[in-house]
C-alpha cells in the first residue's frame, strides 16, 4: 500500500524512524535530531519567547519519545511530520502543566494518545494523501491575516480568546478568520 | 447517533494543544465515540504539522545539546511496550456494565460506583473527579431515570458530555456522546429520559447556581465544593 505523502527527504526520515525502531540505530536518531530539534525549539519559543532552557528540555523530551515510541509510528495513520508534531504538542502541554503556576494533575497522556481512526478504511491512504496536499497547497495561498491567527493558535498555543485579546480584535473576527481558513483548506465542513 | 459536537473552535484549540486540560478531557471523551470529529482532528493535526514544519528556525549551534542528549540516552532504560489499557479491556462485569471511557480512567479505575457521590436530592448525585487549582471543576452527575434536575444557571461556562442515558431540556434531547457547551447566560431545567439513569461528565468554570426556591439552599454546598471558593 502507498504511504502517506512524503518528499524525498521525508522518505529518508521514514527510513530513519524504522532504523530507530528495528535496529536502535543511533546514527538515524542523530539525523532525526538534526532535522526536528530546531523545529521543536522554535515551536516552544513561539509560545514562550526567550525560554531557551524550556525549549531545550522539551526538544530532548521529544527526541526521547521518538526513541522510545518509534515502533508505534504507523505511516498509514499519519505522516512522520504529523506524528512528530503531536509528540511536540503533547510534550509542550506536559511541560507547561508541570511547571505552571496552576499545576494540574490531569495527565495529558490519556487525552490525545488514543485519537486514532480505528475504522480500517481501504481508501484511507489515498484520502490522507489528498488531504495533505490540499492543506499544504491551501496554506500557501491563505491571506496573511488568516495565517496569522492559525499561527497564534497552533504555534503560540493561544486559545481563540487569547488570540483576540492579543490582536485587539473582537472574538467574532478571530473565529470567522479561522473558520474561513479551515473552510478553504477543506478541513471545516459545516454540519 | 451523536448530534451535538464540539464547535470547530474547540476542536481547533484541542488539536493545537491550546485548549485548557479540563475542556480537553471532555473533547477527548467525545472523540472516543465520534468518528466524525476524529476525522476533523486528524486534518487539524495535519494542518498543525504543516505550520510546525514551516515555522522559522534559528541558526543556532545545537551540538552541545546533541552531545548531552546522546549522553542521557545511554542511561535511558530500554522502552517498555505500551501497556496502557484499551477502552474495552479491564471491564469488570457488573449489573450496570458501564464501560469507563479511556480518558476518565486516570480518575476512575473500576466503576462509577466506587466514586464518592454527594447526594444533592433524592434523585441527583454529584461526584467531583478533580478540582483544578484556580480553574475548573470536573465532576460527574448522576440523575435517576425520569427525574428533573434542579433548575440552574451557570455562573461560568459549562461543558456537559453524556456518558450514559439521555436527558432533554428546552433546546433538545441529548444522548450518549453528545457534547453540550453552555455559557453563563443560560438557564435550563433538564429532565432525564424515563428508560434509564443518566450519567454526565461536566466541567464548570465557575459553580452552577440553583434558581428554584427550595434548591437555592444547595448553593452554599455547591460553592463549597468548587475550587474558586477555596
């Protein structure tokens, strides 16, 4: 079966993740480190500008999770980038939870990990590939104001409400920008 | 058939990881029963990964970090198999035979009956799962078949997720898996359907207030159990 959409470099990384899973290949892990750690660090610094130590901690944690969970990566469920994004997101949530003023005992591990599509669908791979392409191409064409709000939510970790406060815009404007963007990316279909 | 879903804003904040944990808990519980929303989350995560991939990276030397990472890795215990329970495992057979959603298993290991239920009326019980410090109260409510819940307003946002049974109010009927988000302006009087008891997961940003003449007496009790009043 065809795998999730991968560019040639991405294919190398998928090979690397298998090498990590099956042969505990540290050189492959090193290549993944070089590629993903700068991204994870930027992702953390977007939420907490200047917090370099936090960014280092989370980046290392993500790499440990990649090392420990490589065998659970399933290319038919998600592209490698999406998988690593979810690891980074979860590690960031976990770090903030343990180190914030209002500590929470809710374990985020249980809240995101199970989100997998369990209904086996023979067209899933093709569907996933189409979705990936649409999202990637659509993202490049989004007007800057819509992309800015998506970045606030995804990279800076802000809720819609916080994004509205920070941009001094009504919540309704933020909501409609996100909806318009998701509509263009064919993620959001009105029910 | 699930008819009430989280709004696209809530799903987006959840996929991005910016939604408060208490609310994420409700979304997660809904997702266990809703393939439709799971599909949306899958796409929203794809979007997240593209933004993550495109984000500007600094050209900082990371060789020290890499060295110390590999040094630490050598001391890591070898990875264990993921032995987390799947939703259907560890389901003890009992008369009620309710399966505890996976997302709630960090609070409920065996059965809803093992929780400490506080009886607020002959037909209405509440069990607090967790009070976030300075945040939301996460609780289960359990109402007998056919019973009215006391009329109440919300002093903050409230999310209700139907775990078992069904209830209705002025705006509709809510069944297993339905996700209902009410704001502070809402005043409602839910009634549980006659066929079975109804168990709901609720997250309250602030205590609810009972508005009936007799049930008003419950307000001090409810407030005492809400984290904001500590």
